[in-house]
C-alpha cells in the first residue's frame, strides 16, 4: 500500500510539474532567461534606438533651418531626446509587452498589415502617459497616452505597408510564375492577402513563356521596321542614281549639240 501511495504521489508531483511547466508565466520566464532571446531583442532595441535618434536629429535640423537658426544644437538636443525615448520604448516593447502579447495571441488569425501594432500601441501608451504625467501632471496621462500610442501605431502601420510593398516589388523582379504563387497561397492562406498598395499600383506578373513571346513579338516588329527602312534607302539611292544618269545624258546631248553647231 505504501508503494502504491508513493507511486501515486510521484505521479501527482509529475502532473503538478507538467502543469507548472505549461503555464504562461513559466513559458515567459524561460523565454526571458534565454540568451538567444536577449541577444535577438537587444539588437532590435539597439536598431530602434539608433533609428529614433537619427529621426530626431533630422527633425531638429529641419526645425532649426525653418527658423533660420544654427542647426547643430537643436539637432543634437532632439537626437538625444529621441534616442532616450526610443531606447525606453523599444526595451519596454521587445522585452516585456511583446512576449506577453505573444503568449495570448493566435498565430492563425494574424494579419500581416497589423502585425505588432498592438504591442506598439500598449508600449507607446504606457511610456507616453508616464512621461507626460511626470512632467505635466496627472491630468495629462490619459490624453498623452492615447496621442503617443496613436502616433506610434500609425508609424508602425506605415512601416508594415512599406515592407509589404518592398516584398511585392522584389517578388515581381524575381519573375515568380502564377502557378507557383497559387501553390504558395494554397499552402499558406494567410500569406495570400494582397498589400493595400497593389490596389493603387497595379502590377502584373509574367511567366517565362509570356516573356519569351513578348520578346519574339518585339523582334518581329523591329525586323519589319528594319526592312521598311532598307526599302526606303534603296528607293532613295535609285532615285539619286536616276537623277545623276539623267544629268549625265543631258550634259552629253548638250555637248553633242554644241559640237554639231560648231561644225
């Protein structure tokens, strides 16, 4: 009986361990302790911070030039502020908000146009509300939080659309066939969503056979134009020869008439 109770207790402890391992908090802690996670997300934070600093420096320079002021100090000041905000924002988003959202999101219903925008909205709202609440008072927390979150989410949406547009152009430059596109969309239905820009800029993909046919048609058209030009050149050359021949005959007849008159 004791052995059975020990086995039952061991199974119970194993079940408890499995349930603890499968909990979202356990998965999140394992993910956060991963060196690969810190290395990958740290690089993303660094790139985002540098991009924010460069954007702030550019914006500060443009404002100074507009006001006819030296642009060095405003550019440096705005760059440092943007770099600090970008570092805080991307660190909060990549290390805290994004992993939590990923635990409760459904990958099958993910829309590529709005990918990552929810994490951006939450992170920007928290950071914007905290900074403005500290600097300007508690009455500005909600309004500042919503404004900053909306601005950052709009920029993230624009970044997603530009990425889709770049992928669309690269796919067209590689000359993917329609059959391969249909097969890929059948395998991955979520990737079959066309970017919004394709409705504004209509692009058509050509297969290798269609491309060869178009080249052949262009060669035939160029050959026919060349023949027409050759015929025109031959006609002009014949006209010039006939004109020279008529002038030569006229000169001969004139010289013959002069000789007869002299005799």
